[in-house]
């Protein structure tokens, strides 16, 4: 089972792309899919993006590009977000989805 805030390389259209799991664990343990947000090196000044480092380079978690993906397409785990980024992502999701 995948867990919220874990980072996976996901098979998206035949290419492995880094994504962070956004869906809650209660959903992840019963459904065969998960909600993920891609991590992109493209820098955009969007309020739905948050900055992170990916292999020492600037990157962004793109909440505006969230998608549902089958858990079987989540090829390999790359780690998980540190606590400070988890909190930042929670706040950004609230702002992005509730407003």
C-alpha cells in the first residue's frame, strides 16, 4: 500500500515520472488507485505549486496537475516528504481546494 506524502516514480504514458501521493491512507489501503501530484522541473509562478529539491535541483510539486493513477503503475518508491514540506503541502491543498 502506498502512503500519503510518499514519493514514487510512476509509469505515466511509458515514462517514469516522480510523483507525491496526495490521497489519504484510508483511501489508499482500499482502492487500487491513488491521487498523485507530479514533481516537475518546470518552474511556474502558480499559487498551486510548491518548491522542492529533486536530486539537488529546483523542482515543484504541481498540485494543479493532480491525477489518479493505478497503484500498480507506481513503479518504485523514492522516499517521502520531510515533515516541514508535509505541513506546507497540507496548507497549500487547503488553499487550493477549499477557496
